[in-house]
C-alpha cells in the first residue's frame, strides 16, 4: 500500500546564484543561514565567513561535501560552493587524469564531455544528499554572454548563461539548472543610455544591482516560491524562503569522515603486481618535511589528502609497491604525474582503504 500525502514539504533548498564577477554573489551567499564556504577560487579572503581549506583536487571537494553531510544542520546551515565553474574545471582535470589525457577534448568524438557530465552528475547527487540532510546548498557561478539563434529565424541576440561547459558538447550547465530549485541571475540594471553630441557613441548611465528570478529571453532564471520577476540585491527579499526550511537535528559530535576501505586501487596499467613488501618496512631515505611532516615535493593535491587523513609517505609507497606500480623505496615525488593525479588522487578512497588494511595487519610488538 502507498500513502498519499498533501501540502507543502519543508526541506532545505538548492540555489544557484550567477552573474558577472564582482557583482556580490559571495556576499549574498554569506548571508544565508549559518553558511560555510567551499572556496574553490580562494576569493573569500576579504569576507568574514566560515570556510573549508581551499580544495586542491576534485576528490578534496567531494571529501569536504561528505564531511558537511556528517556534521549535519546543527553545525552547517548552508553549504556554499564558490564557484561551481571553478569546481567544474577540477572535475574535468580529474576525468582527464583518470584516463591519462591532457585535455577534455583529447578523448575525441565528445567522449570527454560525456565522462565529465557523468562525474558532475554524481557530484550533484552528492549535493542532493546534503539537502536531504537538512542543509541548504548554494552554488555561485560566473555568467557568460553567448549568441543565441532563434529557431524561428527571427534573428539572433546576446543572452546571459551559466559559465559552465563553454563548449557546445558540454552538458553540465543544463544539469545544474535542472538540479536547482532556484536560479537567480544578478546583474546591474541600466537606467539610461546616453549618446554623444554626434549620436554615434553610446554608454550606460546609472545602475543598481538587481536580482532576476524568472526566465527571460536574455537570461536563465527560475524559482518555485512566487518571487517577483526582479528585485534589488538584498537578502531580505528571499530570507523568508529559508526561515525554518531546513529541519534541525540534535547536535552531535562526529569525527572527520574516513572513506570505507576497499580492496583494490583503480587499474591504469597492465603491469603485473610485484612481491608484497613487509607492512612494517619504511624507506630509509631522508626527505625534507613541511609542518605536517610530509615531503614538500609531493604535489599539493595529494599532500592535502594525506594531511587530512594523517597518511605518511611510506604508507602510500607500501600500497603502491603491493600493486606493482613502483618499488617500495621510490619517493612519491618521482612518480609519474598522471599516476599521482589519476590513481592516488582520483581513486583516493580506494587508496586510503588499502592503507587502513595495511595498518590493521601490522602486528603488535
């Protein structure tokens, strides 16, 4: 039997804010309830906001989102990704690294964009899990102006769109718009256009930052809350939508997330596994160290994940040697960059799972 219910369902919201650079997207997002930023650009340094460390890889962004889910609405009211178009670039880099490609178009026949859209779709599903946990999600994005051709041959005109997937083969912009409950376009509204004495040169005069909440031939926008077509850039205009929308669970103390252990590292080569080294063996070569005790020559994207999960270089060397990729005494900084980004970073959850297995197998002395 199925239960039929009626009425509105109170739940957290999925919001997209987009517009030209410097218009105030981040400042608006900062006013959402108890907002915490994933600052992909590192551009919120002048704002008094709570933020995660600047992510240096696509995997790190995903880890931060999972951490937000575990913390719950008692500690995070709104998760802000600022900006989603910079996150998309890291997504594309991860897809390229996992397939040993230099660029998204190196796949040929648009396959790279298909892989990227699939990965990006999984990320949007993860953000939906954030919403289900009772946390609002705000994605800020830059806008781009594109030439739009009317299908009825009435002419072409410029229109504003999300600066996502600037190639026609990309599908990420459509995915984001469909995913969101609310897409708000922010721009300066021009009051008048003045011409010079000859009437040949024109320039805009005056303007106010304006939010556009409904679709228009010149821009993408939507909302499901009966907002006016346009209003001044003021959080007070939309604050009522988020008041009490997200259910708040009792405060809980949750440790930082650790991915579930798995048995294998993603395969990128057909090299046969080498002999498994002793789990207690550590390379003897001395290396310079940073404050977190890691070799500063290790690429930043991997070093951040190692520091976050308290993983030492010898532990990665061990699991890599177990799979037969490199000898156990090979420093990580000597690994091929595509192997580091495509396997160690791109499949970090599997790598960390193997490290946890190795830790569990070390005998007590």
